[in-house]
């Protein structure tokens, strides 16, 4: 499956053991991740806020290089979708350009729809349930 991981998934995985770490393992092993330079820049910018959290820094330093190595980077056209959080615009633009199946986000409220032009918007738990349901 073709996926995009919202930055909040990476942050949650760095701060807490649990579903977001499980999700990243699942995605790295079984799915194709797509990024854009603006998504990578947001990952970098937001992760820097947690530099004093040693546990999170360890997870970030182990996980981000793997994600960057396996992900396919594309550059979407500039688009506006009038999302609640303007920083989420790049995720949807990248998703449409890459023709991904799903954006996985911990902030579903930032996307006022469950699906947009064939791109599902799912929480980590919803995604794991969806891909593991026979």
C-alpha cells in the first residue's frame, strides 16, 4: 500500500512505545512510504523541538534515516485545500501527486473528510485494523 505518514506519527513514536511505533514497523516492512521535500523539512523542524528528550532523540535518530532511505520522494504541485492546519496542505498535495492510498495521521480533525479523491485519511489504529482485517 502507498502511504504518507503525518509528522505527528513520527513524534508519537519517538515519545511513547505503542501504536505509532507498531505502525511505523508495519509500514516499513510492508508498505511504500512517500514524502516530499516539504514533508521532510517539517519532520526536521518539528523533531528539533524534542532534542532534549533523549528517548525520543534515540528513536528519531534510528527511524528517520530508515524512512528517508526507503521512501520515495516526489514533488507535488502547490495546492490549497483550505485545511484547518495549513501545514497539512503539503501532505494532501503529496498524497494526490503520488497517488497514495492513505494518509496516516493522529490529527484526523485537521482533515474534514474521511477520503479525498481516493486518498483515505486514517488514524494509526484505523490503518492497522484496516490492513490486518482478512
